[in-house]
C-alpha cells in the first residue's frame, strides 16, 4: 500500500521549509565589492565614397593591428580621375614656370642680334653727322643735309632704346597679373588632385588601431553606400565596466580610483580605473546580476583602462596621447563581473573615532 501524506501533514512541512528559507542568514558580499557587467564602445568603419565591395579580408572574431586592411571597394572612375588630375597639375605648373622664365633662349638671341644691328647703325649715323658738320662749316653742304644727318642719328638712337626695352621685357617673363592667374590655376589643379586622391584612398579602409573584428555588415559583391559602416571593431581600450554603487558609499568613490574587476571562472582580475560617476541616482535596474539587492538607490559608475601620463615637452604640451597600461582583453561585453574598490576597505580615521565614541 503506497504511503500518502495527508493535508494535515503537508501544511506544517511547507510552513517549516518556508520559515527556514526566510530566516536563513543571507550571504553577505565582501566590503567594497559591487556587481556589474561589461560594455563595449564599438568603432564602425565605413568609406566616405560609395562603391561595390571588392575585398573583405577580415572575418568576425579576427584580431587586427593598426593599419591592416579591413575592406576595399572597387575603384571605378577614381583611378582615371587621379591620372587626369595629375596631368592637369603638370600642365599648370609648366605654364607657370614658362611665364616666370620669359621668352625662349632662341627668341632672346634674335632680340640681342637686332640690338647689335641698331647699335652699329647708331654709331654709323654718329660718324656721318660728324663729317657733315665739318663740311657744313666749310660751306660745302647745305644746312638741310646737316639736319638730315642729325635726324638719322636721333632715329637710330631711339631704335636702340626700343630694342633694349624689348630685351629687358623678354627676360622678365610674363606680367605679374598673368603670373598670379597661372598660380591660381595651378593651385586649383592641385586641390582637385587632392580631392580625387582622397576619393581613391577612401576605397581602401584600414584599422585605426589594434582591435577585434566584432562583425562584418556586408558581403563581397554588395553595393556599399557612402558613409555606411562595413566592419565593426572593438578596440581593447574601448571595453569598460558598468557597475552600481549604493547611495551611502557613492560619495567615497572618486574618478581615478582603482577598480579590480573579477570574472567568473577564477581568471586573473583586471585592474581598471573609475572613469565616470553618474550625476543622478537611480533605482536598482531589473537585471543587476546580484544574488540579492543591497540597496534600492544606487549610482551608476563606469571603469575603463587606466592611462599612463603622457610625456611633456618643455612647453608642457603632451607629445602623444596617453598610452593604455592594461588592455582588458579578458573582458567581453555582456559578461557579469564583480568590481572591487580597494579604497572603500580603508575606513576613515574620523569614522573610527566617532564609532568608538558611540560605543
């Protein structure tokens, strides 16, 4: 005959079990330890110009270094546009140099030959005037012939001055306004070359820093609009921990305090620093990854990788950005963690004195 419990027997048993669970002492969390979870700030890499996805050498989960190729779009018309712009720049610069140099050497030699001929004609006209002046004084020739010789000398002298001015102008090059116009054209051609080169460079995107490929959003052969992300990266320095501190303890934590992050499984803890403290309090969220709620009112805080101080030049200007000391690569977004704030384990002396006085 099977054994059966009567309702009169079951009810006292349930009451006893419930009382045991209600009055059983709860496990207390260590002092200065708070529950939280890991978050990641992703980097969405896209191209400034659209095109068909030609190469995608990375896959989800790959580790890439700074400068590694993430994806490449087909060039299309960017390559020929760069070559055309380079040709236009060369032509503009050659035109500008030609204006600065003046006329060609053969043209300068022709002007110099004309100048020598004019000098010879002026000298001959001067000799003729000297002889005609002597004959006029002897009464051999009339004044009209003497005036004709003087006029011939003046004409040849003016011709010499004219050719000398032409030679100086030929050696000077183009006018200043023409040179400025040529310089403007050369600058416009160079600006156009930079623009098309940028469009060509945008077809190949590289990793801005060492990171893990979180996801790829397109497949080879698909059309990618301009500015649309193709690869999502998660650099180790972009991993942070978000945890919640009860209101009575929030005032004792400062930005920059050390935060030791423990993960499940007994892995080595990761040392981080408190980087953000929320300005407003909030109630405990529905999912806190905690065995029980220790406080109804909490402050959200964040911890990130600690940064080393940057080296400074004599003018106190940092030479480079702060280098990350410890990359929390062992942490994964969404992972529940325990955060230990070592500074909370040190009880202020004033608090100890007041506590002893109360005792």
